[in-house]
């Protein structure tokens, strides 16, 4: 159920990132009907001269020759257009099914709005779970998320501001699938009902309701409430919970050294690295389908498929780096700081190189660009699994959850800023504009690599040492109990 929850959460977030490609009329397409010209911004009527060419008609209406023209459901590629501007039958759905003329700025607002809610819920989420129980909190948030997803097409057709508000509420609910989300969304855009893109929200919302029903039936807050476990299993679980609770109560008496945490440079560096890392991550999460459409000229089916590939390479990178970091820690005469720096700097330099290259690639080299983006997310995963995030546990194991909560809150900010920045930079969706986007991402990675290389430290913080005494005593008592049969619960 936990895996299913994670898949559903990320799927509901990623659905809009691809659906918006199908929903919004492109700035670079013109639909030419018998007596009407439709662009993303205007609809113009005209009287057509039988001897007048398409180019002459466009010139009269001040439409640049760089546009693709869809005339009578056929695509006319003008002389100045590139060789891969020709679009397939499924690609023409970009315009045939698109219903909205949202500007790039508005699209960016829609994409970033999810992270407003995501940012605000980071700290309250823990209190809500402890106060009301995980079963009820997850169930309520997923029901709300499902309802919002199901009515998202109605919201979109009513007001874009309803979409923004709904996405912000989704961010509040889904603080926890991109592969499933992107791959299925691409197919639904082409073969789905209600103009294709709307079926993405209907189907994913309905699947979420199925998950809620299963969650409510299977999950309970405590073993005492569960009706389908044996008495022996219940008693065994409750016994160990009681022992663990005694340990937690003793540890909770330790005062959190907030002043030391907030003034400790290695902690600041972790925050900085996490922030810089999520700049690239959220850039790709929210804007990759737009890049595949505008620059690489993928049709909608291919867009969904290739948008999910970077997440496969990300998963592979997580596994490789995790095993590699554990192996490196077994080497003698190698400090943990050195291991973290090697992994993190390698990660950032890989990101810098492979996010930079696609900026110079046109649609003729689209598969090279996809390969580079996949390598970018692979290297990003190396830093996540072997670099700055484990660094939090190295510095202060006792306070790692608190430090991570603060770090993750700060690292959500790029999810808000990155889509807005992309919208401002890529107003016409040209390759040159996207090149600037990738320049910035590459520069951010290089800056983070330099800062971590100079100031990063993974040794146990001086102010965190005292907090480890209880842990060490418990380990020793546990060993003694195993050897001599002592009852640990009666000691202390």
C-alpha cells in the first residue's frame, strides 16, 4: 500500500505537466480554415482570393514564416521551417484538441502552483499524522485529491485561476509514479475521451478513489484496531511497541539545539545543495514535456513515453549510488567526508554537462538530447543517494529528521520559481530560448559543486555528540540482554 500511495501521489502531480501540452494551443502553430486564421492569441476572419497563396495570406495578417500551418487538417511546412517541423497525424492533436489560449506566463503559474501547497504542508503534515493518525490523514487527503483531479477539466474550462487554486490544494494533499503518470497521459491525450486531455484527470481521479477504498480496508492506525490479525501477532507487536515507546520517551527529553543547527556551516551547505539539486529536478518534472514539444518536436504519444525515461535512469542511479556509497564506506583510510564529496561533485558535474548539451541540439538530434537528459537525472540520483542527503545523517543522526524537514521545505522553492522562469525566458518556445534555461541549470550545478567541495563536511557535529549517548547505551544493553537473558525493559 505504501508503494501504491507513492505512485498515486506522484502520478496526480505529474498529470498536469503533460496534459497542459495537449490543453493549450501552441504559440508556433497556425490553423488556417477556409475563411479564418486561428493562432494561440487571435482568431481572424478574411475573404480568400482563389489565386492567393498561403504565404501571402499569412503575410497580410503579420504572421511570421517560422510558424507551422495546419490547413484543412494537413500540415504545410513553410520554407524557413526545419526538416522535423512536419507533424504526424497524432501530433496534429496538439492543435485539434487544444482548447485554451493560455500565455506562457499563465502556463507557468499553473505548473508552479502545486508547490505552493507542497511548501506550506511540510511541517504541519507531521503534526496532523501524530494528532489524527496516518490512516485518516492519508485517506482524507487522497479523497480530496481524487475529487480535485476529477473536476480539473471543469475548472480549466471555467477559469484558469480555479486550476491554480486546485493545484495548490493538491500540493497540500500530496506531500509524498511519474513513470506511470507520463506514459499513460501521453496515450490518453491521443486515444482518451472528452477531447483526450480531460480523460487524464477523470481516469487518474477514479483510480485514486479505488486506492482510497483499498487503503481504508487494509490500513489501521494501531494493531489494537486491526480486525484481521491473530491474538499472538497482536500481542507480539504491542509488546515491542511498548519497548520502543519507552526509548522514544527518553530521547524526547533531549532539547533540540536549534541555535547550533542554524549556525552550523555544513548544515547550510546541505540546504544549499538540496536547493540547487531540486532546481534541475523540478525544471525537468514540470517543463520537460514542453521542451519535447517545442524544440524536439515529438508528437504527443512519444512525448509521454520519452518524458518518463529520465525517471527510469533516476531510479537506476539511486540503486547504483546506494550500493557504491556503502561499498566505499567499507574502505579503510577513506573518510566519510571524502566519500560524500566524490559522489556529490561527480553528480553536479554530470548534471552540468548533460543539461548543457541539449541546449545545442535541434530536433534532428532529438534522441541524443533524450539520452543526455537521462544521463542528467542518473547523475542527479548519484548525489541524492550518495551525497548531500545522507550527509544529514552523518552530521547529526539524532536530529536528521528535523534537519531534513527544513531542508526539504527550502528545496521546494525551485518548484515554484523554475516554471515561472521558464515561462518568462521561452515566450516563443525557440531553441535559443531553451538554451538559456539549460545554461542556468548548468551554472547552478557548477556553483553547488564548488560550494560543496570547499565547505562540505560529513563528520559528526560537536553539538550532536551528546545525543548519541542514549543510543550507545541501548545498543550495549541489547547485546547484554541477548547474552545473559536480561530484561532490558526493567533497566533504568
